[in-house]
C-alpha cells in the first residue's frame, strides 16, 4: 500500500476548517462505532449528515441514501464501510466536489486512494476522525 495521509498538523487544519461532515454508513444504533464517533463530532460542533439508505434519521437529521443527495457543500465525507466499497464511494465523492475523503480506522483501499489523489483531492485513510480531532485540538 502506498497510502500517505496528511501530517497530523495538516489533519488539524482540515478539522479546524471543516463544518459539515457527511457520514457514509452512519448507523442509528447507539452501540455502533459510526454512531458514537459521529455523536462525538456533533458534540464538538460539526454538522453531521447521515448517509445510509437503510435508516430514516440519525440525531434527528433525515438520512440521505447517497452523498449525491446532499444539498450544499460538504467539507468531509467520512466513510464507515468495508474497504472494498471505497472505489464506488470515491467515484461519487469526485462528482460532488467535497473537500476531504476520509476512511475510518481499519478502512483503506489503494484503488480509491490513487483515483482521488490523481484528481488532486485530500485523502485520509485508516484514521479515526474522533481520535484525530482529540489529538489536534
């Protein structure tokens, strides 16, 4: 794997600038990691947009089935799905012109990484956004 994440300092700048996080695979089950991580980010002041065709809403926010269904600009697309789904999400991401493609801890895919880097996007993989946020405040 030749995945290189931005430095911790760069990640800190990304998180300070960002306001809206679309969370792909966000569960409405409080026992799921996607829920607890997103809840922490919401409490830290970020707007969380649930992206999951299988749930109606999370945190009182109506879920959308695809990031392409989101109105307005998205700063970070945070992915909570298995690594093999990343290429498909990378293609959707390139269509909506969000700022940062972020795959959660344990999730990485070289094909998706190369596709997005070639287009000039910021890509973070195999990192937990909640942990990074706590380390860079």
